[in-house]
C-alpha cells in the first residue's frame, strides 16, 4: 500500500518591481523540501498552486510505496 504526504508552502506577495520575487524566494525552500522527502524514501507525485488574496499556496504531493 502506498503512503502519501502533502506539504504546503505559503508565500506572500509584496510591493516590488520584481514580478518574479515569489518564484525566486520559493525555489530554495521547495528544493529543500524535495531533498528532505527523498531522503525519507518519498518521490514527488504531483504539485498544485493556488492564490488567495496576497498569498500563494504551493502544494507538494509525495508518495512512497
């Protein structure tokens, strides 16, 4: 039976001329989460993202057999 985990990361928009500031900020943290779960035997199964107000929610779905 497979085991699943969901990791949610939240980033807030700020006033800046850099339209890619969330992507730049989140890149390192997402990579850290990926490395953390791989060490535990999980693999990334899917991703999703949504926005609400000034926040961006990134969902990482992991599975382990």
